[in-house]
C-alpha cells in the first residue's frame, strides 16, 4: 500500500501572504522578505512548528525513523565501502560509479551522471508526471539534497579504515563519508516507508567541492545555460540541502567567500657568480609577500589571507628563472575580498617594478640576461560570499525541525556547495549527516556513528517539510 499525506500549508490569509512574500525570486539576487513584520514571522514560525509535529507523527514517517536504527550496521558498511574508493579532486569517477549503482538499487529514477561527473537520481514523490512537467517553463519544482563525492587527499594516499571501539578512523570517513551515507539512508527510508512527497526529491552526489575543485559540480547544476544534453536544473530546484561531514549541531547558511590565486614571477635566471645582479624571482616574490602580509583586514566582517605554498628555483648556485606561490583570501564580504585582492596585485606589481628598475640591474646595461622580470596572477578559485536571510523559509524549517527533535544547533559560516545557490539569492544550507567526527582534511580523521539517527531524522523531516512548499 502506498501512503500519502497532505499538510495544509497555512491556516490564515496572513500566513498565505507571508509565504508568497517569502518565496525566493530566482531573477533577483535578494529574496523579497523585507515586508515581513516581526509579529507575523512569529505566527509563521508557529505554523511551521505545527506542520513539523504533524508530519513527524505520521505512521510512515515513524516507520522511516525506525528504519534508520534498524539499518545502522548496513549503513556503516556502505560508508566504509565508499570511503575506501579514492576520490581525489578531479578523479571522482570510481566513487561516482559506485554511487550510481547504489542509487539504482535504492529505487531512485533516472539515475545518471551529468557532463561534469555528478551522479543524479530522482525520488518521484507522489506525482508520476514529474518528468514531463519538468520540461515546461516554470514547471515542477524539486527539493535537492546533495553530498560531495570528492576528498582533499592526493591519489597516492593510502586509505585504510580501522575501527577502535565505536570510532572509525581513516581519511574521508567523516568528510564526506557521513554525508554520502546519510544521502543513501534517506533514499532507502523514503522507499521502504512508502512516503509520498508533494514535490519530487533530486538526489545529487556531486564532484569538485574540495580545494581546487572550486565547487565545479554544483556550478554545473546551477549553470545559467544548458550544459550539453544535461537537464537544465537551475530554475527547477526550489531548495538545496547540502550534507557535508558529521554532526547535528550546525546550520551552515552563511557562505564564506574565498578567492585563490597562483602568482608567478619569471626572469632570465643565470649563474649565481657570473650573472650576479640579474633580478631574482624568489627574492622579488619574498618582497611581495612581505608587503602583502602587512595588508590590514577587519575583524568584522572577518577577513583572512594566507600564502599557502611557495615554489621556485633550480639549485643553490642558480639565479631562479621562476618563483610562484598560492594565495587564499577569505571573507564574509565580497567587498573585503576585492580589497585584499587589490592589495595582493599592488604588492606583486610594486616588487616586480622595483626589481626591474633597481640600480644593480641598471648597472648591468643591455646584456640579454638583464631582461625584465614578468609577473602573472592567475585566479584558481572563486567562491562567492552570501547568506540566507534569517526569515527565509528554509531557515525557519530547520529551526522548527531542531526544536521538535530537541536538537541544539548554531548558525555557522563556511565554504560549502551551498555557496553557489546562496550567491544567486536562492535558498540553500548545509548540515551534517549525524553522528560525530573530527580531523577533517587530515589522515587522523575519525567518525563515530553513535546517535546518527538524530541527524537522519533531522534530514528527513527537513526534506519532507521543504517538499510541502516546493510546488
Ligand atoms: Zn566536505
């Protein structure tokens, strides 16, 4: 038997008006929420809290809750299996194939890989016509739920998962083994408990979240043009819930912006004795770093910069031909990122100009080895800063779900896949997949699944609530 439920969205005209006023407008960068009065927000919050309580009591939802505990051992086995498949940046394909097989086994429809390598599958909800309606303009809206496939670890990293008591140790076990496991748990629970949702759910295992992946998987999903034969998802996704890492204590709804550069200084190089006086790219880069590192940054909005790597040179008795560095700039504000970027560009330009006009170089005259130094500043990563407005429906929903479950969570700013839709003025946030973990991005990473079902209940209730208003 297939059970379906229907929840009245709103009980008064005021609340109906509020919901309309709070619906994100994809064509505008800021959702239209300014007209919402504080007292009405309280009324809306109470209404959402009642909906959460009603959905949580439904027999099929209770069955799903029970299935989380019943399947914990299987889920852990799957988590270890997927984490053992290496997925360094730009090499996620083996892990993607594994996920594709499991999406299909769990009954998701239209399981496929898109042009960027993302794995997608659809839980159709209660409406079998979802496929044809998606193609119409302004057609079916989806609730999307995603977990990134990639890890930060290079291809030669030895991946071994070992168990100590309840804890599992191994690179990627939590980030994003916990998120991927939660994605699978949700698909399984929806199917087994025969829940029908008013809107279909789009499951995404995406590539390119970490480091130089630069959110390429999520950028592809939200691209403003159709990518080859891939479906054009951008305007069909009403909400994106990102599952990243473990835990239940955070709501990442503020996107930390970052911009990353590779700075390269090149010169003629030469012999350390006979070509003395030829400008030295390593010295020039050091001088640029010295100047750049004096750049003042505000504590609020928090803004940071880092010179992460420095490379260059041939040998101890050679004047280098090349020197380069990687620079990371982060801020809650795009304006501050722009300002620090300008400081970096000025520091590099001044150091290069200074070396090219130095007395030592001029003294060498027009010899070929006195050719000017050149500089190149290449953008290697750009993640926009943005945030979900406090009165957005998605934030109200997760708050109400947490209250219902007795879960305490705080708002956090971070760089996640949610940056992309948030920067477009769309509703998105990132939460953990339950359980606990630490040591992300290190070889000492661990995950403890104790209490994971709280995180899974949180995810299920949030998705079911969002599916109510994604039509
Ligand atoms: Zn992650």
